[in-house]
């Protein structure tokens, strides 16, 4: 469904805050007859689900397929140009993964340019262990420009005073949940410096499963 820019950007902000990858697809130019004008926007998730629309039909199907491909293969942002014409009697939707032809099987007769802006979570260091070594590692990470999340099961160590430059400092029961409720993703760096080797091992095993 069509969404207002305000609602769409709120959704983009929510996904960014939750470290979800997505592609923001924006119609940047049009010529002649087209489904939607320049400025139309759509968010595409890695599984192909969408929020918003760039016009529906075969055009939207192709844009979704391109966005999912960029997310899966690590492609860069860029624009795509589509001709909304057909020589046949009916518009045929493209199957997922099908090559993109010059003509989309649509009778609009115009052209559409869509910019696909790939938004991936920024690199983050997830640091398990808030002892003196962890404190120094967090400081170095901040100097390197890495956002840092610090997790420890000791309230006296997991404090904002000890880690003023960390993005998040969390006190969690690592024996019950070795990752401390953190959704570790492919863009994360995990450093394990807990208070004992047994806890190190359980955190490592949980991280490797991710």
C-alpha cells in the first residue's frame, strides 16, 4: 500500500534502530505515462516484503527482485531504468530471479528511473566483559569509530561511568542467555572477555550459532 513519506521514514528509522538491512527504493525520474510520479518510495526487506509502493505490477516485482539481490550479494546502491512497454496483448509479471528485460510487459508506455539505496547496519563491536581489559578495548574501539555495545553480568562493572563512549551498556544474566539479549548479526565484531573461561566458552558457542 502507498504510505506517506512521514510514515515511510519512521519505518526506515525503526529498521535502522533495530539493525535490519533494507533497500529504500525511490522513483527519481519519469517520462510519459507511468504508474507513479518521481518521489514515490518503497522499502524492501531481505525476504522481499515491502512497505510503500513504486507503482505495483511487473515494475514493482522487478524492483523488489533487484533490491533482494543487492542485499543478498552485497551490491552497492545505484539507479535502474525501466521501459514500461509491451508488444503483446497482456502484461506478464516477471518471475522472481528472472533476468530484467528492456521491456517489462506493461502498457503504460513510459520510462521510470528508480534509485535503490542499500541500507545496512553500521559495523558494531559487541564486547562481552566489562573488566579492565574490556574497558580498554571499548576505548580503542571508540577511537577507531566503531559503535560499541558492552555486556556484563556484574552491575558494578556494567556502568555508563566505566564506558562513557559506548553506544549501549547492558547488565544481563549471561548464564541464562549467553548473548545477553543482543541480536548478533553479520556486520558485528564480537569480543569475548568475560570474568571466567566457562562463561567465555558459552558466549562463544552462542555467537558461533549466529
